[in-house]
C-alpha cells in the first residue's frame, strides 16, 4: 500500500502534465489557420453543423483527425516499447496478460493511423516535431523500467502505463469532440473504452503488489 500511496502522489503531478499536454494540443489545433476570421475564411465553414469541403478536403477529415493520428502513432509506439520490456522481466501473470493485450490492440491501430495519413496525403510526423504529448515517458523513465525485474518491474510498469494510458485517453477524448473522420473517431472511442478499463485494472494490480 505504501508503493501505491507514493504512486498516487506522483500520479497527481503527472495529471497536471497531462492537462498541460492536452491544452497545448487544443491551442495548436486552434492555431492551425483558425486565426483568420475574414469573410473568405468564414466561407469555408458550414454553420449547419456539417464539415465543408474547405475544412475537410478529400473525404471528410479535418485538422483534429490529422493531429490525432500524428500524435497517437508515436504514443502507441512507445507503449509497445514498454510492453516489449516485459519479456524476461515481468513476473506477475496479470501484468503479462495485459502486456499481450496492449500489443494486440495497439499495433493494428498504428497501422490504421499510418494508412489514414497516407490517404490524406499528410506526413506521419507533426510539422516542426510537434510538442510534448500527454503521458509520454522520458528517456530516463524507459531506462529505469528496463533496469528493473520481477515484482519491481511489475510495479514500475503499472505506474508508468497508467500515466501513459491517461495521456492516450485525453488525446482520444479531444478527437471524439473535435474530429470529423468517422473511422478516426471510432478508433478514439476504442482507445477511451479499452484504455480506461486497463487503467482501472492496473490500479488494482498496484494495490495488491
């Protein structure tokens, strides 16, 4: 319980960072040409609630969809890197099962998002390298995780993956409200549903470790 109490204190600090990351994403999205309020810019908007051709060229996507894919691809890739570290290090059976679930869910989603960006004729990386994404682990976090084994790995993995999943859920919720592409919003729905459930599971794992 001492480990979980310590984690909750650390998690509170991480949640502040997550909120900052999501706010930054929203501000960046708002800045993507949104500052132009001229008649020409406003003519590209459909005030009846539909996405116009100017806002969603070539098939109904918008800037929020593009940003969601560009941010979630490296976010998912890091989750897979964390999952790979479990090989030969994890000891808890439930942690090992969760690792496999993460691999099965997130790798196909990465491939989907890459295909969207290719179809939309958009780059995989955000212009200028983007910004810090909510929930992403630092290089030191990854080194610390790799340096552990057994029960210590299980605890560290659960702590880091909770924060990582919380970041993904926040980004997916932004896509749910701001996105236009139906398939992208469906993936966002899946991320919110599955990763929220895994967050709850990981917290229970921490309580018993």
